[in-house]
C-alpha cells in the first residue's frame, strides 16, 4: 500500500462545466415533467385548487441554440438568490481592500468616484456593488429639454416604436404589450380595497393586491395602452395608492414636476395631450457588472403605477440578447408607468441572474426575486387557469395618492429612484 | 441588468440639411444624441425635444 501510495502518479482533470450544467438541466427537466404529470393527474381526478401545493407557472418554451435551451431548464431564480446570499457573507477585514481592488480591476470600476474611499467599510461584495458615488461626479446635462441617461451603462438599442413593437436586436422584436402589459386592473371598488391595506405586512398586502388584480380582471374592466397614451385618466384616477406610505411627502419635487408638466403646451398635465404629432420612442441601456448600479430619474415626471412581472432571471448579456428573442419580456422586471410633459412615460428596470433584486426607493413594499412574490404569482396564475382565463403576468399597484395634486409620485430630474442589488 | 425607457414625444418637422442643422434634426420634435454601443454615464443627455 505504501509503495502504491508513493509511486502511483496522480493526475487531476477538471470536470467540464458543461457536464455539470447539463446534469442540472436534466434533473430540472425531470422534475418539471413529474410536476406536470402530477398536476394533470390531479386535474383529471377533479381535485379543487390547493393553494398549499400551487403548481409553478408553466415556463415558456424557448427557441434558440442548445445553450439557451439548457439555460431555460435551470432554476435561475434560486441560483440568483443563492448568489445574493453568498455575496452577503461578511469578508475578513484584511481581504476587503485587495478583494474589491481585484473586482474593480476586472470589471473596470473607477475607485476615484466611489463616495466612501475607505474600502474597509464595505463588509461584503453586495455592499460594494451597491456603492454610492461622490457628489458631483455625475453632473446633469444643463439642457432642460433633454432626457438624461438614468444610469451608467451601454446603449443597446434606441429608436421609434412602430406598430407597438420594440426591437431587441436587429431583426428581433417584441411587442410593447408584452413588455409593459396591456390590460390594467381598474375598478371603482378598487379604492376602498387598496386604502384598507395601509400598514399591513407586505406579504399580506401583495396577496390582496393579487386578489384585486384578479377581481378586476374577472370583471373585464381595463383600459389599453393606447387609451393610456391618449390621456384617458378617468378610470385610473379612481384607483388608490397604499404602497408608499413610508415615503415622505416632497413638496419641492411636486412643485418642480408640476411646473415642468405645465410647460408642455400650457394645458394642465392631466389633460389629454394631442397625440396626432406624437410618437413613442424607446431606449435600452445595459449595465455591466462594474457599473454604478443605482438608477435615477431621467426627466421630471409622475409615476402613477408599477407593474411587477415576476418572470425569469436570464442573463441580459449581449450574447443572450442576440440568441433569446423577447428576453426582456421573459425576465423579472418592474414597469413604472406615468406621465411627463409630453405624455406617456415608462421606466422599466429588468433583472438578471446575478443582479436579481430591483429596489425602488419610494416603494417600500416591492419585493423582487422573492420566493413569497413568486408563490403569490403562482397562486394568481393557478387561480386564473382554474377560471379558464389567462394570467396577465403582473401584479399592479398604484401611487395615485402619493401626491396631493399630481395623482402620482413626483420625481425630479436626476433624483435617485432605486437600484439593482446582487442576488 | 438593463433599463428600458419607453416614452411619448413630439415628432416635429424635419429641418432642411441646408439650413445648417445636423442631418435628421427635427425642429420641435424628439432628437437622439446617442449611438448604438456607446458608453454613457448617468446624467448625460440621451436626446432632447
């Protein structure tokens, strides 16, 4: 034995990463098949919907190369949450500076811009990733007619929206309805329901909002995006906000936004804008891992509602954008909808595998990349399926009571709105 | 992560190139100041009306 141990040559070979990914994909595939079979058996047996055992929302069947197919079978959201937990582990004091400097060197972080120059103060990578910048290092363009870049990043696409379609990459388009959602839950009874939610725990509130969305959907009361663009605020104003009770009232922001909106054409901001000479434009900005990951308001505007799409968390790297059509309509995202001086304005942060948590500063109850909200969405999808309806794909909440006169949450030009966090 | 902005803005009228404006400039309408693939920092202008 001693001879064998001392004289046998040992060679180590790495197991290919693809093999590991393939194995995980296979296991996930079998798991999904088994869950689907069990669900079909339950339905065949005529069992009622059991909310304790809610089947997961069916995954989209994706087209694309085998890499994309395998990726679609992976538990991306669970992996993202795990990644987030891992990055919240406190780093040893003496490893912080070399660790963050290495990260900065690899991903091109400019440490001279970081607000807190002592890197020891960041306990982990998650805190460093969500760093603030020094005041004044991102001056706002002085032209008040301009729309400002909401964050650091790279311009992926921009242009005019024609026939309601947004181009993701050349030749691949997706509809605006798929990105922002078409039907809006809207009903006069909504007011009381939302108002009653003040101060309740987020989880319970989210479930109630889901019930509300289901209620409105069931009653078929909604307005479409074109109606929204045309400025039909009648129904929308009946809905009520409860979700930003913790946000302090900002008189200065309200005054600035109100003044700016009034400059559009002299009419009150809520008056229907003449749409005959208006068009819809879009721009997509990609944030790389080393970029500053807080986002800001590009114009003075009023956020009237937010729609949380608890989708998947694919990477949004340029490679996947080229190979996965409709990527932005599959991923988890928060569509903030509102108005600016020229009409409709929407702002949609889209999550990714490594950066799954979207934080909105004025919405304390929003939870993204959360098991709770995923389960709530699964419940709503299951309930809709049981009624033979299609799940709208999002949970909506409104900010209409957030301001005394504007009917939404006002945001100033350049104001920090939130950010992306690891996991 | 990514951010998608979708907004309404006036189209305006195309100004003549001979008049000294850059090509594609629309008077009273939306004009882009960016290029595809361009690196941008928060606060820089994407375009203007």
